[in-house]
């Protein structure tokens, strides 16, 4: 179910690009993709998701409207999604099979491909800020364990209590999965167990950035790390091509280097963002048990939001046009 914000701008038709568009910002975000049954989503619940998506979009757009950077915009949008208990990141993160929350996050700056990531952490209220601290305060790209937490503390980040991160819905999802496993009746549909948040943006100066944050997959094995913090898999940004944030069955995103594959198709094969993103989501991922989707923006500010499963919580503004939020197809 590919989705493009602006069908006329497909196929890399640079002729459609106006000078005007090049000075306008674009931003897109997701709150996870997977089995989002229309029938079981009440009107009230849907309204709650749309409101949370709108708030996060506005948090990012406000930065861009004030001529802020794409990097600050994706940080702000992802922080808002991490703070919303509805999504699987920060507050509301899923539990691993030991009943522990282990969070992964990454951020990348398209200006110079600087990047920062953390994996398997618990404590910082906004894991995306811990990833950003790795990028800005260390000589490294990825940190884990006590070292990552020490850096976050030194950066002055707010830490939160377990109560802040806990949600009844995620705890119940873990119990349901463990019960199914114990009885051998597990429907091990990965699409049922995942979710993530992420954002991409192009600012008015033409710079791109991507940020992604997740609790991973419900009942994951302790120590498992997904695609989110792996640069080039769940998160990627390069001003020359595009910025991408993925959500879905992380192992497949890693094996297919999903986010970087989109950039490579643009760079080496001259594909449009829409075609490159569709290929990766509908071919590479979909045909290899990789349910999920992604949000992406290219150097011209065009947005693509493809997904290959039932739904993807998503929101976008392209070229400073109207804001949209969606869950299912239309
Ligand atoms: N990609 C994430 C992971 O595998 C989960 C998700 O996005 O749904 O950790």
C-alpha cells in the first residue's frame, strides 16, 4: 500500500520541481506499522492516535517553520511520540520476554552523515536524546549498556522511573504472547508484535535528518537489537539522496539494509524516492517476511510513506502543504 503525497512528482520528474518548493520544508513521521485491525480500532481510539500524530507533527513542523534544522525537527517529533503512551517507544515501550523494557534509538544528520545510536537501554526518558548525545558528545556512533547511560547522565538528560514507561496494554500484550508460547499456540505473526516511532525532515535550507526510537518487539529475547539503531537499516539520512525511518520486522530490515538500499537506488540507479521506497518495502521486505513500512523524504522535499501490512500510523506535511494523518489505506 504505497502512499505518495504528490503523485505528479513521481518518477524523479525534476521538471515539476519549482524553486518555490525548494525553499519549503517537509516532514513525515510514523508511530509504527503492523496488524492494526480496523474492526478493533474504536472511533475514540483512532481519534486518540490521530491527535497524538498531529501533536508530534506539529512539534516538528514548529521547529521548521521557525527556520530550525531538520535535525532539531526530527528530535522534537520523536520526543513527542516517545512521550505518548500509545506508541512503542519511550513511555509505552513493549516488554521483552523477561518483562523488561529495552529501548533502541538512532539519529542521523544528512549534512555530514554524522549519526548516533543507543541499543538495549532503559532509563533516559527520551532515548532519542541519548542517541543524539552519542552523536554530539562522543567519538562513536553506537553505544550500549552502562557506557551509554553514563554518557546520557553526563549530557544532563532526564531519567524516568519504571512507572513512567509502564503501560497496562503493553504488559497485557506480553502476557498474551507468553501464554500463547507456553501453550504452543502462538501466532508468531511478527506484524502483531512490533511498532516503533520515527521522523524524517527536510528543512528550508535543504538539509535532511532522520530519527527512530523503539522498544523493539513484544516478548523479544533479552539482548536482542532490532534495525532501529542500525544506521542504514532502520535509520538513514544523506542530503544527497534521502532520509528514511523504518518500522517493522527489524531482522529483515537489517538483512536488506533497507534504509540505505533506498538511498543507493536513488544515487546509483537514478530512481525516484517513490520508486526506490516502493521497491524496498514491496519487494525486498514484503517477499522475505519483512512486514512493515517507512517514512522517507528526498533532497527535493518529496515524501513517501509506503507500508506492506495492514496499517501504519503516519503523518506528513510536504512542501509546507496541508498536514495529514492516517492509519489505514486512505
Ligand atoms: N523495527 C523495530 C524492531 O524490530 C520494531 C518495529 O518497528 O515495529 O525493533
